[in-house]
C-alpha cells in the first residue's frame, strides 16, 4: 500500500503564493488564522493523517464494516481514530464558535479534508457527512435546534447523515414515499425506508442525527411537496444528551466495490419522531445547503484518490527496472533502466500530476469562495455565491472523472502488480469509482450546469467566471514566456460563449440538445478552468524564479507541468467541442426497441 505523505509544499504554494489565503483571511476578519497558526494546523493535520489514518486504509478495506441484527461495527482502529480526531478538535476547526467551534475559515477545513480523504477515503466519509448536516442545521434550523444538535456534533460526540435516496428514486426526489404525519406536540411521525445512506449506522459516536426528506399528508406533488426533518437515532433528553431510542433502525449494509470501511446503510423509519427543519414543503431548498457541501466534498475525493495514486506510482516508476531507454541506457550500472525513463510512463505520470495539481488549485479557489460567502461585504458575498453556483457541478464532476482517470493510470504504471491487491493501487480505483456516481451522478451535474446554471441564468453565472479569465488573459497577453498559452486560453474562453449561445438557440427548437451537449460542455469547462489555474500558477512560478529565491526545482516543475497540460491535455477541448456541435440527432435516432441484443 502506498505510504501517504501530505503534499505540504504544493498546498503552501497555493495558500501562500497563488491565492493569498492570509490576505483574504485578514480582509474577512479571520484574525485568528495567522500564518503561524495556519502552518501549525497543516503540520499537525499531516501528522494525524499520515500516522493515524493512512495505516488504517488497507486494513479497513480488507475487514470492511460488520452488520449484526441492526448493529454496525466499523473496522478495527476506526472507532479509536475517530475519538482521536474529535479530541484533537478537527471536527470543530471551521465550526461556529457559538456551539463550541474554533471559527477558523472554511477553506482551512477543506485543506485538512484533502489530507483526510487522501489518507483514508472511507474514514473521511464520517466527518464529511456530519459537516454537511451541521451546515444545513446551521443555515435553516431554529435556535433551539442549533443549540440541541450543533454542540454535540461539533464535539464529535454525535454525527450526521443525509437521507434522500429510496429504492425507486435517486435523482427524481419528487416521487419519494417516506411520509411525515403531524403529531399534537409539534413533532412528526416519520415512516419509510432510505437506501445508500453513508455513515447511517456505526459505533463511532453516541448519537446519529439523520436529516430526512419526507412528504406531509397534504403536500403538493413533485419536488414542491418535499419537507426536511431532523430524525435522531436517540432522542435528546432534557439535559441535551442522547436519551430514548427513536424508531430508526439499520436494515442492512451494502456490499460494495470500494470504500468498504464506510458503512452504506438501508435505514428504516418506523413512526420515528422527527422535527421539521425550515418551512413545510421547502425541504429541497434546505437540503441543497447540505448537498452543495457534499458535492464539493465529493469533488475533493477525486483529487484525494488521485494524489494517493500518484504518490504510489511515482515511487514505483523510479524503482521498477524494465528495459533500456529508447535513447540508450540511462543507468548502465543496473540490469535495466527504471520505467520512469520511458515516454509512455512519463505520459501517465505527467497526466496524473497535471490533473492533481490543477484540481487542487480549483478546489482551493473554491474553498476561498466559501470563505467569501460569509464576507461582511455584500458585493463580495454575492459574487462568491454566483461563482460557487457555476463551479460546484464542475468541481464535483470534472474532479471525479479526472480523478478516476488518474487512479486508473496509477494502477497502469504498476502493470500487472497494480492489479494485485497487496500493492494497494487497485483499492484506490475501487474507492474512487463511486465518486462520479453519488451526490448526483456526473450526468446530472452536467445537466445542472448547462440547463439550470448557465442557460437558466441567461449565461450570467458563466460570465461571472469567464470575465475573470478574460481579464487575466488581457493582463498577461504580452507575457514573454507564456503569451502563446495565454492566447490559447483566451481563444477557448471566447469559444465557450459562442458554444453556449449555439446550444441555447438549438434548445429552443429541441430541448434534447441540452441533454446531448451537457457532459461534453461540462468537461470543456473543466479543462478550460484548469488551464486558467495552470497559467496562474505558471505566472507565479516564473516570478519566483526571476526573484532568484529558494526551491527553484519546485517552480521549474510547475512550469514543465503547465507546458504538458497546455500541449497534451487542454487540446482535449477540441473533441468535446466537436461532440457538442454534433447535436442530439445521432443520440436519439434509435428507438428503444432497436437497442437489441
């Protein structure tokens, strides 16, 4: 199994040099997040992930979760690791001080989340779902609900879930069957079954707080009739502790391809006591707070699996001896050269590196927007909200699709050994494979981006980002070393506006044009966005080299990887553009019966 090492140098490059987190923290009033404080948190987070979580990754996959008559037990070491996580204050890091949190910036919490997910994806699911539930309660709960639930969740004594999916519906939540019947005391009786509930039952916390979508008796049809309820496993008693057992039970756990140490549960609600959160029939609006949080976290999982895979692949490529370099022996004192000398292995490694570091830049930029959403400056807040709306589906889908490509390449670098369990590379592929599926499949993310976010706003949400790219290109158009790449990016940015307009016009005649174009449209956007961030990183790297500072090898590596991205990966946009322009005709030509076998 690859030994995870937190990429602190690259993280600090983005935090300190590219995005200036510290300047943003000061502007947003986060005065406790000093450079020394941030550095100490990164160092301690790295130690915890490297020394506590990473060693449990392989054993957790081998053992998996256990189910015994409704009781779920996590693999050996997980309960103790979660206790250490809570005691270390990691759950409280970016949480509200009013409920025991440290109140540090959300972006810092996301950086720590990357380390956790890279070290042990399954473990990261438990606090990840809890943070999402806390966000929904914090945004939409009553003062009493916040006081009851957020304090123990911040402490890590209670955890949370998101209960949406039912056996007959995943994306189409308007047809859910779970029902909520009002009671005289103001609570509701919740009855129904939810499936695929991550962290739905386990032994790591005193209580589990389920956020459940259900319908009231008089609810309108469809998504307009969905309400959201807090349904704890144990009802809080008068002192706020976990009291009587509620009518919530785990019916089974799934036997999955990957993330085996994350309990994926069938949860049965049998007249369970629930409490309305938000307004009746407005539950989907409340749940989107949690879903958007989860989608950003899921996008990060693509980066996390990719980073772990790259670390294993690069070490193996430097050690594995096979054949001689085509240009002659590079290590004549050895029986063969290490495979890193071969162009095709270089292609795989550089693809992994370019996606990982580009996705990290996208993730950290998005994390910075999460901070700005809480800015006292209303204009900054609205700008950040618009950019997040546009970028969230791209983060989720592009980062997970490219992350899956990266983990596949990592396994390929190992050849036959990559297919063998003991090396750990195949586990990373299995763990990553769920990321393009859950929290809204990537096809749904693409429809959300093109149909709802872009066309639904008449292009305003897209323009918020493309104008930023345009201004950057204008400022760098005469850059002596990068002008060719600047022109390449500027051209793609202009084309995106034209492509969007053509899709919109075609969709007015045939709505299928949106569905036909959406995935390629999202991927085009993803490649363009990573190109923008690679140019930003290249500009900084060249500036640092010109200054003659320390660590020139790091900055030279950035420039070489940027060159690879622009010459070997960014041209993929041409294929996506061609597919978009092909329209829906070839997709819809066959009738259902003609899909014969």
